[in-house]
């Protein structure tokens, strides 16, 4: 039976490595691969239509969809809002303990030390503490310690149950295989994210955050076993019926709506790069005329355009309506005929000529096109329900076997906890 667990070695995904990274206070950055597709189109050789001589036509005589993109970028929200279960806090003494202090014991055999859990508590505290008055900070730390400690205990109880299904003489060999997988595959990825070259440097980075390489490895092993247990409990062989899928489709109808999107290319003359508007006007007209005389749009953009995507040949990949900062450009992209070279546009940044390569209008995905996706979502929901029920049933029986430091103190006096208040300045 123990051989059934060997697929763990190959089924552990990047999510486990990401989990380890986040739990030990380190950031994760994932490389997004973008499919940049550049379309080139050539027109016939008509006479020049962009007049370079004279002055730019006055604003009143030009077609203008919007004079400027006056919507500023939205600033990042920064710190996350504290979870709702922190609305009420029990009142307790400040948390002061040595890293070697035992904070939990599982079935009188395995112990959890303060040094194992407090780095996580402090990491969580950094995120939520700005939302609370400083007078509540020690209460907040205690709440986080209780919560995170219970999470660790629950996972260790489940891991212990998994290990019971592996013959004792095979367990060391099994753990050795998982450790080798960690060393060969997971550790190099974590070191790369930490931007270090040696295990020693990585261990030093972990030490700064109150963790160790051994604890990271052990947590990886436990998490792999935990995920295998969850996977086993989530097995669902029941067929998803047509009626279930249809009901799901109409209950989530808004999720299957999609906005209009388009691919396009632009030529741009920036006001900031010219002495005045007249000079910028002469450049944009020259660029447009080169395309009209037969030169490839991408070549013209790369050689002389001053837009953000000039190095890509002026090409913009699929863009959703309303997402462009320039409302003038946005309106042209979603109204101008596909394949035609538009008139010169003007906004605060400069003059622009746009050609739409392809456009898809807004609509709704049909039920036929979403059946496979809906079937998978229903199965995932069922699996999650099964996992939740299995965990609740298991912990109801096994949690009483665990002890924590909070069990040796009398129940704290219940009182109305103070509501969240802005941090004092």
C-alpha cells in the first residue's frame, strides 16, 4: 500500500514551493510568458493623405473622441485588510517566550516550539497590525498565535494519520525519496527566488526571518503528505448531469459575459520630444504617409515612432475596451473600421495614428462552449465539500489529543472587545 504514495514525489506542484516561500517570509515572483504577436499589413500606394505643410488643424475642426485621458492610475491598496475573524479579540497577557519553549504537544510525542511558529505570527502581524490601535497589538499577536498554532496542529495530526498507512520499515525509505525530490527540484527553485547561489547563503536568508533550512524541508514533506491525504478524501466518481451544468450556467451567467477586445497598432509623435505641436504634427504625418506608400507598418513604427510599443512595431496585443489610459485612443480602437488607417488623433501625450488588426465584440459564452469548464467546476466544488467534511470529521476525533499553552491557563474573562481603530500617529 505504501507504494501508492510514491506519486507524491512527482505530483507536488509549484504551489507547495510557493506556500513554503510565503510561510517563511519570502516573496515569490512568477515569470509571466506573454505571447506577443505582431501583425503586418500593407496598403496600396495611394497619394499622400497626411498633409505635413502648414499648421495642425485647430482642435475644433478635428474629430476628437475625448480631449485627454484624465483618469489617473489607481494606486495600489498596499496592506491587506485584516480578516473578518479578527473583529473580536480575547484579552490576554503579552506574548513573551523563548524560542525553545514548548507551545504545543501532539499525542504526547511530537512538540511544537515557539521558534517554529512565532516567525509566522510576526509575518501575519506585520500585515494586519496597521489596522488596529497599538493598545490592541498584544491581543492581536495572541489571536494570531492561537489561529496559526491550530493550523499547524491540524496538519500534523493528518500527516501522522498518513504515516500510519505506511509500513514502519518502509517509512525511512519513503521520506528519503521525498527529501531527495526536495533537494534536487524544490531547493534550487527556492534559492533562485532568493537570488542566492549556495545552500549556505539560502540558510542565512532563512535565519534572518527566523527559520531554518531543515524546517523548510520538513514542512515540505509534511505538506506533501497532507496534500495526498486531501486528494484521497476528495475523490468523486459521481457523474455531473446535464441539468446540474445548465443550472450552474444560469446561476453564474454574468461570469460568462465578456467585454469587447481588440488587437491594433499605433504610430505616435510625442509632444514631450518636440519643440512644439507643429513639429510633432509634421512627424506623425510623415509616419502615416510612409505606411500609405507601402512601407510595412511595423518597420515605420520601429524606425521613427515615439510610442510605448514602438520597439514592438507599434503592435498592441488583445486589449479590453475601457482599459486604455487614453480615452481618445480607446474610443478609436473600438469604433474605427478594422484594417483601415485612421485619422490623426490627439490627446495630452501627442498625436497618434491607429490601425485595428482584429476586434471581437462583447458577448456571452454559449452553454455549449462552457460545458467542459462547468463540469470541472462542479467536480471541484464537490471535491472541496468532501475535503471539508473529511477534515471536520477527522479533527473532531483527533483534536482532543493535542495540547497547547493556552490549555494550561484559565479561560480568559469574556468581554466586549474594542473595535478596530485607526493606528495612532
